[in-house]
């Protein structure tokens, strides 16, 4: 059974996955297109970081960054061997539940143009493509998505 729980970016398993995710992003995209949060940034008060585990094995990570008027999905990553098991879906449900608990009206995210499986995952969970938000630039390597949480308030 997959269990999703709050975690620290430096927790055993979590840090390893975050570092794998960062390395993957840097291998696929130019450094200026990589908008991941480093371990220190993931410890900020406005960040809710979650790990998905099966037993003692950490299979995935995901975070909610509380912003002014919305929540941003960050640090979504699933161990390759665990893909297709519902790990990312479980993390997204936790992120959405946490956003609703905070009364946020919407979730937004930035993702890479080459991450087609991620695009399909987000679309299955009600996200639609949109334009850049916050300080993100409209560059070819970045895609933006959002989901309304109409009943959040």
C-alpha cells in the first residue's frame, strides 16, 4: 500500500529522490529552464513536502508551495521502477487536499516540454495548459498548467 506523508528534504530516501530528479532535469533541459527547488528552499515555511512510500522504500516526492492566491505543485518525481503504480496520483491527491485545507482557489505548475508522461498525468487529474505565471518566462522548454479548486473556499 502506498502511504503519503510529510517529509523533510534531507530525510533518508527523500533526499536521494530529489537529487535524482534534479540530475534528470539538468540532463534534459538547459540550466535556466530548470526551476526545481533545492533542498534548502524545500525547507521554507510555505512549502509542504511529501514522500510516497511502500513499506520503508521511498517511491516518490511532491510538494505544495503556498503562494499568494494559489498553490504551486513542485518537486514531483517518481522512482522509475515505481512508475505506473499510482505513486504520482497519490502525491497529487495529497497536494490538492493540502491546498484545499489552506483555502487556495487553484493549483498551478511549470513542467518541461519533454515530460510527456507528466503532462498526461496532470491532464488526467484536471489540469489544463495555461500561460506563464509568477516570475516564469515564456520559453519553449517550459509548459504551464493549472487546475481550479472551485470548492476550496
